[in-house]
């Protein structure tokens, strides 16, 4: 009973990262063929990066105010 579950878990652990990488590469190639999609993706990435920076700054500010050390 346990052996098939272990086999499935190991197969997923091995194949999922590779499959995800393949899907990512295919998506990038398809995006490059459609400039509107590529531009929208680049714009979204920039906005998300800015949001991430702002969030980190806010967390640091709150941590400092509360006296919580952060790394």
C-alpha cells in the first residue's frame, strides 16, 4: 500500500520541476510571438517588483517600530 504512494511522490518530485520549466519556456516563446502579450507581461512584472519593494519597506518599518529584528 505504501510503496505505490512513495513511487508517485518520488516521480512527482522529479518530473514536476522539469515539466514546469518546459511549460515556462514554451510560454516565453509564445509570448515573444505576440507583442501585446509580451508588453503586458513586462508591465505586470515591473508593477509586481515595485509592489514587492514597497512591501519589504513597510515590513521593515513596522518591524523597527515594534522592535522586532529582521534579516
